[in-house]
């Protein structure tokens, strides 16, 4: 309140700076775009790297976040330049041409422009070959600028600039065979390959480019300075690395055969057990898709699965754990699913209170696989190395040390195949993402086919998304 009073007082003495305007009105207006790597609104809550970063920045300023989402990508930077938004957080690459239109804040990630095709279809391996095929790009994207530069050396390059669709929709069209080639950022392709596994990168079209927020060029730099301070702090305390790992760290774990097999099981086996997952998840207050993902990682939804160590059933419970949970028949789907849900919930609750989500869930998953004792050993090692034992990104780095004598000899619980829980957690995160994609509330319950991924859900109309005319 005192800060706001001082801001208003100084407004009568001199013109307000950009930062003071934001503080005075109590909101940060950010233009972004709907996409898997930027901002995904739905009835269960919004997600996306840019959304999370912008939310954290607004919180650091003590203001609310208001998002604008134009229909076309090429409207984003003009909205910043003409003052309709304070800044843009939309997965924007820093290019020479854009530097004449806006100012950029600190770089926080890198991407490479790639030519994307469907597996088995046209796949040019050089720019000379690319001249023989039409390619689609999003109008106003940095990819247009890259192609224009390349055409100075390869004059027969030709492309179509498409509007009114997202990068995700453009790549879906390539996957569906409606387009032969498209240009997309590497993280966009990596994100979407989980859902459209036939997509491939034929070639890189550029060197890595930095991503950064865009600010008005002809206004003072106080808001940019605030963003610089935010990123400096956010990177120094590990939160930026943690956020990047949360969004992208698990995306390349699942390979093409693994994704196809999973989609086949979703179609053929999941409908049989989904009611059980939903019922157990409701009883134990967890997301049924997470429970289903755990079960798939454990047994591929095979109630008669048995491992070399004797664990068995849909949730692959040990005999001792089953006894503690009152599970009499581990091959009975209902007993196994409810027992597994109870066991996971117990692990989740037993973790130290200082571990926050989503790290808490990832560590509970690791404990489900390797045991709580070994997880705590890994957390102790993590702390001894000056890292944060409450963050999955740090613990996953040190779990594999449990397989090395020089490390496990000094632990309470001894040797463990520490690389396995890391792979286990990352796989489940991938399966969970795919299940979430196919079962968003906006879609309703879809008939799922590995050959027919559903399109991106249409965003609802939450209060934070305002018509651009308002």
C-alpha cells in the first residue's frame, strides 16, 4: 500500500515510468499465444512455460497477470510496439529484424528452426533439395525471416505463410498428410512428437536462436530492468532450471516404438481398467491418469504381469507391500489398483513437508520404484553436494550414484539401481502427458486411436483471457 501511495505521489511530480504504470494499475498485461510450449488454458488450470514464467514475474511485482491471445502470431509484436500490451511472452526468438521493432529481455532458452516431415514421406536433407518442395511456415514467425535470408543463396526456395493456426495445428497437418513439410522450432516438434510420433525433423534450418520476452522499443527500460532482475534471481536460485526440466526434461525419454505401443494399449486395454483407475483415484484424491500411467509403466496394464523379482499385477506390488495393504490377490485388478493407489498416496504423504509440487509427486513415484529408504539416501547425497534435496531436478542427478560403491557404502540402505527410478519417473511423466492430451475435459471422453490423435483442445473462456478490443 505504501509503495502504491508513493507511486501515485511521484506521478504528480514527473511522468510515470513503465514499471510504475504496471504497479499503479495493479496488473501486467502480457500478449502470448496458445500452444504446447507457451500457454494452454483448460478447465483444470492453465499450463505452459511462458504462462508459468509470466505468472512468476507478475507475482514478483506484486500485480495480477492479464493475458491477451491474438488470433494470429504476426499480431503479437505489433501489440507490444503500439502499447496494447506491456510485453510479449510467446516463445519469441531474438532476430536482427525484430530488434528494430521491439527490445528483448534476457534470453532464457534456445531453439533451432527445423524442417518437419512425416516419417516415410518427403525428407529433404539439404537446402538444395528443399528447393524442390513447398514448405509451410507461420506468418510473422522468425522462420519467414530465416527463409528470406536463405533464399539469397538458394533462389528457388518457396514457401507458404499460413495464418490463423497454431504451430501445433500446422504440425498436425503435416502428420495428417495435408501438408508435406513445415518449419517449426525444435521444442515445438519435441513436445508434439509425443502425440504425433510419426513427425520427424528432416534437417535443421538454422543455428540455435535465443528465446526472450519482447518489450516496447520506444519506451523507458524500467520494466525490462525488472525482468532482468527477475530472471537473474530466478536462475540463481535454480527455479528457472527446475521449470525448464518440468516442461521439457522428460519429453525425449519415450521413443517412437514406445509411444506407438502405448497408444495401442490405450485403445485396446485402457477401457477395461479405466473405471477402476477413476474410482480408486477418487477415493485416494489423485489424478486417475497419473494412476493409469503408473500402472502402464509397471505392467502395461496386464493384470497377470510378473517381474523377475516376483512383483506382480497391474500395479506390480511386492508380496510384503500387498500384505501391508491387505491385498490378498495381487492379480485381481481391483485389489491391485486400489492397493497401488493407497501405496502411492502413503508415499506421497510421508515425504517431508518442504517438498512442493510437482517435485513431491515425482519423488513419490521414485519411492514407489526404488523404495523410500533409497530415495532418502539419494536426498542426503544431494544435500552433501550442495544441491537441493527437495527438488527433483537435483535428486534425479544423484540417484544413479546409489549404484557406485564409493557412494552406496556410506548410505543407510546401501546399493540400489539408482538410474532406474529416474527412467521410471520420466517415463510416467511422458505417459501422463499423453493421457492428459487425449482426455482433456473440453474434449469429453474421446474414442482414442493411435492412428487418430485428437487435435488440440479448444481453449475455454476463463476470465484472464480478455477480448483484444477491451
